[in-house]
């Protein structure tokens, strides 16, 4: 018996050994898309179909991203590092491992073409590694703000804003250490050039030459504060003293020490601000691209549902969404379930399965900058029809004997009229939407607050059918034509 148990235990441990790495890989934390504008796509690892990139999308190890003209995306790593990928770029996430999930802390990427700005968290252990490859270079990073350009001929320019990196050629060997405010260039098949000083542009433009200093800084890629439309966006930085500065045709004042700070008008939507500096015949231009999105989406419901009652369990909710901000995207949620994502304006339709009684419906429209419009509606489902109980007369078929009138008063038996008191109780079972209409033989009856009622109806000699009709607010109908009163 002991040997059998030992055998089974050994098999169990062996199976755990086989499957544990699989679950560890599956549990790896992904990167996240934090911002996206323009046309950008993701190709999942091992797949052949590209997917449109949306804010909040997960990016896994092995995925490829690409951006079109005027597109831009921002990627947040599991450790909080941020990568901004500019237009016309192709970028691979080669390796993405974290200490918590994989017992390793490794990130490696490939920039095949385009421009990349990245801010990496500081590397504090030899077990950590951050690496970016290009067709011509390999860059090892240790807690750095870095910018990289890959030209059409695969020439790579590496600029370090803050920190220090190691740059190697993929083909020709050689290594250089590039420190803060330095850059190096690596051509295919050649060693990296010696590091030299540069003027950093925070928005991904090429640095200047010589000792002409020109740095432009902006705090955000997207702005939601409406005040910016009247006050303008803040543009600040540093330039060589004595330089002349113009931003979108508006002069900016430069302090004696070269620092500048001013506001430039912007409009709703995507803005490109060109800042040009001129000094002793030299000219440099930086382009700041930012998205101004101050307007909330708007929701218009085709059929208002506030205070509505229905007796149909499947309720079709439809409407339209508008966003006045150019190039904006809006996601529509109904009760926290995303229904549709639209560009600027569009319609939506969703069938909601209601439960008996009160149903709260929350519609939420969220644009790409996080502006939210929320509407809460209520719709009441009542599928139970009213119940009418007749207590007087208790019989379903009542026979009354009425003597004929005296001979001197007989004119036409067909014109004789009699009355009958009808008493009873009407209730609208839970969930009650309340009684809308109630009548007997076409005569409207108003029940008492406790549901009891009393009505007097007219009869003729012969057979009289008693027709009872009741309808609640939700549209449930009660009918009863089975009762009759026979007068002889």
C-alpha cells in the first residue's frame, strides 16, 4: 500500500512540475494602453490579424504595435514605466517578465521604425534588465528617460534626457556610454558615434547642432480643463540667451537666462504647436502635439424610460451618442457592459433582460480622455395582470324574478330597466404598477384605496352578460365575460 501511495505522489509532483510554468506564464502581468490617438493597431503574438488599439487594452509579451501618420500611443509597463510611441512607428514587446509573477525582472523591446520616448523606473539590482533593440543598435537601460529614432535606412539615434545607457552596434561591435543630455548615432554595420551634447525636445523632435540650446517641455499629451481654450496651453523651456522665439506665429518672451514661458492658443481636438527658435542665422523648430478634449459626450435616448412601466421582459433600449471634440472616440456602457465604441457620433441598441419590479438602468458614455456623461433611468416590469373578485352577487349565473308592471303602465317590455348592485375587490399583485382602468359593462369604476368597489349597473329583462375589464399601468389586462344575470 505504501509503495502505491509513493507512486501516486510521485506522479502528482511530476504533473505539477509540468503545468506550473504554464500557469506562471499565463499569469504574467500585461502592459496597458493608457492613451491612443489616430490609427494604431496591435498584432497579438502568434496571430495574423491586426486589431485596432483602444485605451485600456492589454499588451502581452510577443505583441507588435504600429502607428499610422498623426497617430500616437502611450504604453504603461507593469512596473509603472511609460513608453510613448509616435507616428509611423513599429514596435515589438519581446519580453515582459516581473519579479512577482516570473521571479525575474526583464523587459526587452524592438523599435523597428519610428520614434520612441520612454521613462523607465530605476534599475536597482543586477537581476533586473531593460533593453531596446533596433535594426542597427542594442540599448541597455538603467532607470532612464530616453528618446530613440529609427530612420528609413535603419540609422538609430539615441538621446538620453536623464540617466545613463549603454549603446552597442548589432553588427560592428563597439560600445559607448551615453549620459544625460547626450546622444549617439548608430548606422547599420558601423560602431556607435562618440556621445555628444544635444538640446532635448520633450515632444520627439530632432535635436539641434552646435551649442544652440533649445528645449521645449509640456506637461501633458491631453488636456481636459476647459480653461485652456480661453487661456491657452502653457509652453515653457530653455533656449540660448538672445534667441528669438515664435510659437504658431506668436512671439514668446525669452528671459535673460534663456528660460521662456508663455501660453499659446489651442482649439478643441488635436493641436500641433510649432515652436521656432532663431539665433545668429540658425533656426530650429519643435512640434508639440497635444489633444484638447474639454467636452463631455452627449446621450440622446430614442424612447425616454424614466418612470416607464412595461409588461415585456425583453426591453429594447436605443439612442444616439454625440461628441463635439474632433477625432474623439466614445465608449457606451449600459449597466457597466460596453455596448459600442463610436467615432464622434453614432447610434446604439441593446436588448435588456428585465427583472420583475424596479430596474435601474445606468447609461455611461466615456471618451478617450476620460470625460464621462452618466444617466440613470428606471423602468418597471410588471407581468402579472390585475385580479377582480365579485362578492355580490356571489353566483356566476343569477336568476332574478321581477313581476311585470301593472297593465296600465305596460308599454314595451323591451324598454323595461332594472338595476343591480355589484360589489367586489380588485387587486394588482406584486410587483404592482397600479390600476390604470377598471370598468363593468363599459361603466368606469373607481375603487376605494383598499381595492373594494361598489357599482350600480343597468339591466334589461332577459339575459344580461356582465363584462368586467381591468388594465394596469404596465398594460396587463384582465377580462371576464363569464357572469350573467337573468331577469324573468
